[in-house]
C-alpha cells in the first residue's frame, strides 16, 4: 500500500467524485482512478460501488475510508514531528475571505516569500464556511475568516481568535443626517451587499427578521471597494468592517450611520487542524500578519 493511493481514495470519498478529487489533489482523473485501483488490488476488495454515478464507497469501502483517515492523520503527525524545528518547505495552502484578503494579502505574501524562500504559497478565496469545510477536508492548510465568537468548528479543527472587528452601516455623505437611527428607520432604503452566502448579509437578514422587517437588496456584487463606491453613489446602504471603510478611497464620500439596535461585532478566526502540520510556522506567520494589519487600522481590534 502507498500513501498516495490512500490519499486518492480518501479524496474520492470526501469529494464524492473522481473529477473533484483530481482537482483537489492537482492530478488527472486517470491518475486518481489508477491509484484507487492500486489500493483495491493491495487490499483485495472493491472499495467503490461503480454501478452508481458517481461511484460511492461500498460497505467495506466506508470502513476502509474511516481507517485511511486515521492513517493519513498519523502520517501528518510524523511529518510534523520531524519538521517542527525546520523552516517549512513545499506548498502552503491558505484560505482567506475577501474582506480580510483586501487588507493583508499583498504585504503578507511578500513577507512570506522573503521569510520562507523554499515555500510556495497558494491562496484560496471563498465564504468563511466554505473555507472551513476545505480545511476539514485537508484541501487547504488553514483559513482566516470572520465568525461570531460562538462559532462551533467541525471535529478535528481548532480555531483561535486574532481579534474582534466592528461592522458599520455606511451611506452616501449627508444622505442620512440624523445622529441615530433604528433598523426600522433605514431598512426601506435598501442595501448593497455580497451575494447569498456572506456572513455579514446573513447577520443583517436575521436582525431584520427578528423585528419583522423585510430585507431589501438594491444590488448584490462582490468586492468591498465596489460596494463602497456604489454606496457613495447613493445606490443603497453598505455594511462593511470598519477598518475596510477607514482605508477606503471612498471614505470622504460616505458617512457611518449610527444604528442603535444593530451593532454587529465579529471575531477574526484562524482555523486549522488540531494537530500541527509541516507548515505550522507559515500558519503562525500569517496569523501574526493578519493581527498586526488590523491592529494598525484606525479601529484597534481587541486581542483575545
């Protein structure tokens, strides 16, 4: 039995298809198929039921999958033990939500390259929940996202809060001149937000629903700079982490709206496997860079 064959089988089961497993491991579909067949030959059993599309693990295949996960975990432990005192090499796969990436990625990647010359960093973007799932599936080494302090992580993962960050409602300058509003005063104006899946959007939707208020979206689009520009043009209200607003080129054309009954605060989370792996030094370096970048913003995050 080879570790690569075990990894291929685990990837097929986790991703529920050969093509998705090939993409996750950076291999061809034929290579994945060959490796799974090698493992089946070594064990003398069929691990996949190929009579259905996509193939699913057989009864014995499910048992083998559970054991293979433990084998791969022990292999990671062994690598971590040997490499703990050495600078990481190979590939470092980090997932970062766009809101954090807009602030930290450029400078942090340059520092990573200077500090770990034999390390190649690959960055993924997505919603926080998607990135956590990818960490759980061993598709990436760690993720940085924004979650409530009460966030519960899947088994096998650990998280640490790098600080807390305030979300603010913003509007076109002088469009909302009162010193204070409530959600019922502003909800009809409508918002410019990320598409469905965004944690900010979900939190606002819950707050409106709790008061029996409708959720009006004037425009949905990706990109914090674009959203702030649209809000500055009067297209709708924006919802943004305060440090992003403070750094924005649109800041002089926007006002923060004081919404007395909506004061969302989120934690900046670093999520990784419970057992440190061979790129732990790089994970710690990235976490420190995120913490430092937001601590330098006009709004100090609160260390936890």
